[in-house]
C-alpha cells in the first residue's frame, strides 16, 4: 500500500487509499476516510480506454519511445528526398535512420553512423536524436564534444564539396550559426532530461528520508510512553505494594495465632518479591535505546576476566545463578569498568576479582597490586567518570560503593548489593 509521501512525490500515481493505515515501522497512523492533511483524496478516475493505453505504454515505454524516434527520423528523410539524388544518398540516410533504434546501447557509435547520412543525405533529425541521447548518457564528456563537432560540421558543410565552395561567405556564416543551433539543441535537451532524472531520484530519496524520520518519530513516541508508564508504575503500584508488605509485617508481629503469622509472612514475602519484579520491569520500560539483546550476567565474568588483557584471577563464592537480573548485570558492569581502569591507569597490574554471594547481600571486590615502576600512590585512579557511574549504579540498587588506594600502592574497589530490598518507594 503506498504511503502518503510516496503518492506525493510521484513514485505511484495513486494517492493513499482512503481510510487505510499508513505504516512507518511499528507506528500506525490512521488517516481519516478520504482526506490527507485536510485535503480530499482518492484515485483519479479516467476513461477505461485511457487507463488501458496508460498501462500498455507503461509496460513498453522504452520500446514506444524508440519506435517513435525511428518514425520521426524516417519521416524527416522521406519529406526531404530529392529525386535526382545519388543511390548512396538513400543508403546513408536509411542506415542512419535504422541506427537510431540502437542509440540507447551504443550512443556514440550511432552518432558516428548517423553523421554520414546527415552530411551526404537527409538524416538530420537522426543525427540530432543520437546526439541528444549521447548527451543524456555521457553529459559533457569528450565523446559528446566530438559528436557535437561532427553534427555541426554536417550542418555547416554542403555535399558535394563543389557546391560548398561555390557559396559566398555570408552563407557560410549563416550555416555556421545554424550548425551551432542544430548541435546545441540536442545537447541542451539531453542535459535537461538528465537533470530531470537526477531531480526525480533526489525527490524519491527525500521521500524515503521522510519515511525514516516518521519511523524515528514513532520510536521517540514509544520511548516517551514507556518512560511515562515506568513513572506511573513506580508512583502508584510500588507504593501500594509497599504498604501491603508493611501491614503484613505488622500483622505478623501482632498476631498470636500461628496460622495468621504464617499467612502474614507469606503476604510479606510475596509483596517483597513483587516489588523486586516490578523494579526489573520498570528498568526494562525505561530502556529507550531499543536494544533488546540479552544483558551480561555474573555467569559471563569468566570470559570477561580471561579476555581482559591483564593478569587477573576470578573467585566466585555462593549461589550466583539465581540473582536478580539488575544485580547480576550491575556486577558484570562493575567488574568490567574496574578491569578497564586497571588496564588504563595501573599498567596492567596483577588483579584479583572476588564475587561473594550470601543470603542477604552480594559483595564484589576488585583489587590490583601496585603497577611496575610505581613511585607514588597518587598516580593511581582516584574517582573518574567511570567510578562515578559505578557509584550511581550501586545507589540505584540500594548498594554501597567505595573505592580508593590501598596501603601497598594498589587500588581496591568494593561494592555491596542487598539481595533483600528495603520496603521503600
């Protein structure tokens, strides 16, 4: 189905179907029935015969143009035939007219074939048509200049040579001027046709870029909607679930019946789990980059450490397979940034990575020794933009972050992530 822009810029003769959707990626714009931008639209009604002829010409347009060019060149020769002419005049003229049919594939060769028919015959239009096609294909190239000179010479020079020498100088000047017109007009028309093709291609490209802009706008609208939904879910749902968890905790402490305590504990556990899943969902909704690829986890740390390019060891203790996705991703990014800092600022010093998972928290520590040639601790990393980003990431997950130089001239980075979230909004 053609879009509004496609119809506007001429790729298709039909205007957008009335009442239909215009697709731009995943965005759908519903057009009011029969109107585009407030202007009534619809398919132009034409007689059936005209429609049939238009379809026939559209399928065989190039063949029709070639046949028309040959017919015009033949008519030009037929109207100018002189009965007392020599046989070679007829032969050269007929050959020139026949060569016009091949002007698209061999434009320069066709000009060379048509020039004798123009010079010693009556195939003037055949030579002009071939020259125009050459200018359209080759523009102002060397072949075009040579062909233009030959066509000009054919109009200026009169065959046989004796008749040409018998003319006075005024006639020669007149013929030279008309020769410029005969050679220049096809070139001008050919260049104009080429410029029109270039303009049509640019307009088509502009229409495609407009469609891409519509797609980008649709992605931006979707991102804004996801962010709005994330804020609403955080402000409304998490607040109510937190109140439920708090009330369940109070009920568990106040209830004397063991069954009531068990039910209250179950409610509190489910509420806490719901809050954690809600935070994960909100983090997905706030991802506006459109990247839905799997995020790295703790299980990917061995590959990260082995490919770090520095002497580093990895120690993982405790159950890390069932960590929440945000915490697991934060651990990976923390180790990644720490190894990058060691590579940049510590000369690839020996580094140890520790990941320890316990029941209620997860600890991450990256410690590197003093680099070779270390003279003072002040040259070690001390809180650049990467560390600021890690601090903010830990704060978003209610974690604790600390980093600084060690007594031995090295550097240590420690992050603690709680696995049991506090019931706060």
